[in-house]
C-alpha cells in the first residue's frame, strides 16, 4: 500500500514540475482563403507562391496553417474532441500528456507505436484529437491578403 501511495505522490510531483503546454493558433486553409481572399484561390496562390491546384487539394483535405506552415491531417484517431483550433507541437503534447511514452499514446489511440515514432521524428502538430504533419511543401510565402493600393485621384487645375 505504501508503494502505491508513493507512486501516486511521484506522479503528482511529475505533473506539477512540467511546464504548461504552449498552444499556437491554427486556421483552416479554406477559412483563410475565404476570409482574407473572398474564396479566390488564384489570388492566394499569387501571394503564397503555391500553385492553385495544390492549395485546393490541401483545402479539400482540411489542411491547417500554423505560422505560415501548412499541416495536413496525418492520423485518423477516433475522437470526440471539440474543434477549438489550438494546435500543440506533437512532441510537447506527447511529453505533457503521456510523459513522452510513445507506447502509451499508441495504445490509448489504437495506433502503431512505429507511427507515433515517425510523427516524433518529423514536424507534427496535435489539434482537436488528431495529428497533423507538415506538408512536404513546407512554408508559404505569405498568408496575408495583399494591401490595396490607394487610388490617387488626379485633380485638374
């Protein structure tokens, strides 16, 4: 019995000593194009430097943007997590919630530990109960709508 309570105290101390998990804001690519470019993928293509066809494929696959980087869903974990668009670095999430134990994460989510190992070796985010991996394309040139040029009216004297 003393061993059990010692383990519990140790577990509590480990949780208290971990820094809080830092989240970053993520946005669905389709929402970004709709909100900032009026749904015009060609305009976003010109600004981002990514072909329109690629942007549309990513949007169809629910790609998310985190700090100008494109992530696509890598997992198909059964989840009832609410959609809140907060993304966490996968390794940080694994360390915070599973003590870095890949086997525990794999077992809890009914996936292979080898897959979890692959995710830890690449840049992945954890969001809404799913793992998202960085696309091979990587970073966008920009995610901001181009500034409108001010119209200069010529006055005739």
